[in-house]
């Protein structure tokens, strides 16, 4: 039998550890977010449907986005044992500079519509964390203002080659003058993808007031207050901002973009040049042979061509064909630090996060982005420690197995099958 006794009051008080109440509501809700999914839930509560869905959604039936996330779930890790890693260093060397973590902030369009601090919050948080920040051509903060928000950190610029080439050339010159060190030449957006959520929500730039948007705004007055009491949206490139998102993209993009444009931009740009939006092995090989400084495997977060290849599944074959020394980077579907570790183990040199960043931004502005980086960074370090590796360089393909779910069927005349 268990011996029982009447507890002494002094013993009871030893178990009482009352936390001091935190009356800062933003800090309190962010501290309770333990995952990117938690930040997404907060973001959805605080953001009007049209703006949230622009971030959260993808093209057509959103198959590419779901497949990308499932591919990361279909990972089996193989940890090493009896190899202590008490001190984990997640930093990496990428494109001529150091990043404190193996991920950076991806370029996102219309960012201040998600939360009014927009790119300023992202650039500031990236600077504090020691990671690169990427500004989109369709960003809502100017090149110069991003530089002011991140004066000593690493800024990258994502370039769309537009129908009016002079606009793109001017952006290249401005980014170079502002000291941006890397240019992302984007190739996966010749025209706008069919983003059904945006069409159903009537999402436009700037937001249009209607009965639906007014009803949706009632439980989120803070968003509208922020939007209406802060400076008017300014895009990094476009001088006109009226119309739907699709109309804006089709105005900006050009389906005639070619190798000749890449050559012209390469000659203009003094820093590192990477091509963003690579989706097959032959293109990856051709671009590396052409002398670009790196490639980013990406299907634009599933926002362009639905049923496009999954970058994470494409990664091992690309690395095999271009060689382990080539700079191959990755985005699309990353929602956990373990996704980043798996990518690095399979040969990626770096990763970029977009939706995770915007969930943090919508959840709490600059502090929300800080929290996003903190969550992913802690997950990266924990996963590495559990695998028994102390540095990113120690990660190898043997640490990861990609479990099969979708198996391609060879069609007549197919030259290569990407698993």
C-alpha cells in the first residue's frame, strides 16, 4: 500500500510558480504560437478573407501546393547515434556571404496588404536574425526603403522581366545602387496563374469596398484602421495599381522572356545572379553550364501552373546532374524546420520561406516575423541535434529517405522521368 500523509503548507507552496500576467496582447498571443500552423491560425483570425486567401491560396485546385507540403511529410530521417552534437551551428555560406540560418525570406508581392508594416518588418527581422531578405518586383516597399530597414544586412531583389523592358532595367540599376548583393531572375511567371480564391473574393489592388468586404471587416477593425491610417501603397515598380491581381500581373509579365533577356541582365548586374523558378533537370543543367551563380527550384508556391513538379522531389536528381558544388536552392511548401534540414541533407545549399513569413507578419507585424524565424530556427537546430549533426555541412543524403507516394509513369517518347 502507498503510504499517505497530510501535506505541509510549505511543501505545497514549493509547487506553486505563478507567472506574472502579460498585458501585452500581441506578445502574449505570439508567445503561445509554437508552430507555423499556430501563426497561420492567428493570421486568419486577424486578416480579412481576401488578403489572407491571397497568401494562403494557390492556383486552380491547389494541387501543387498540397503535394509540395505532403512531400515534406513523406520524409523519414535516419539519425546517427553515439555522435554527440551538444553545440549545433545552423549557419551556412551562401552566394558569397554568411547566413545565420539555412533559410531566408522569399520575395512576396503586395506585402503591405497582408499587414501594413510589410517588407519593412520582414527586412528588419531578417537583419536581426542574420539572414537574407528578398524584395519582390511587386513588393509594396521601395528598394531604397528596404535598404534603410536593413542597412547592413543582406538584401536580395527578385526581378520580373516586364513587357516594358526599361522598367526592369531601371529596377536592376536601383537595386545595384542600393547595395543589394543578389538578383533573382524569375522565369516561372510568363502570365498570371489562375488563382481561384482571389477571383471569388474579388481581390484587387487597392482593396475595393463592397458589402462582402465590409461584412468581413466588422470583426477585424484593426486591419482596416491600420490600412486607412498608414501611407498609400507604393509598389517597387508599377506606376499604376488599379485592377485585379491577375490584370496587374499580366501587365507586368512578358511571355516572350528568353535567354537573351538573361544575358542582358547578367551584363547589367554586378552581383550574384540566380534563376528562380527552375522546374526540370535539363533547364537546371543548361543554366549552371551557362554560368549563373545559382538556381532556385520553385513552382512559385503552387501559385502559377497547378500540377507542376514538386521542387523537393526534383532536388536529388538536379543535384546529381549539376554536381554537388553547384548552388541549388529551394522553396515551396516549407512549413517546419525539419523541411529545411531535409532539403539541406539532399543537397540544397539554401532554402526560402514565403507563406510562413507572411503568416508571421499577419499574426503580429515585425514581432510576428521575429517569432516565425525563432520557430523555424529552433526546429532546424533541434532536428539537427536529434540527427547527431553539429553543422549543416555534416548533413548527407543518407540522413533522409523520400517515401514514395506519387510514382510517375513513363509515357511514350519521354526522355526523363522526375520522381
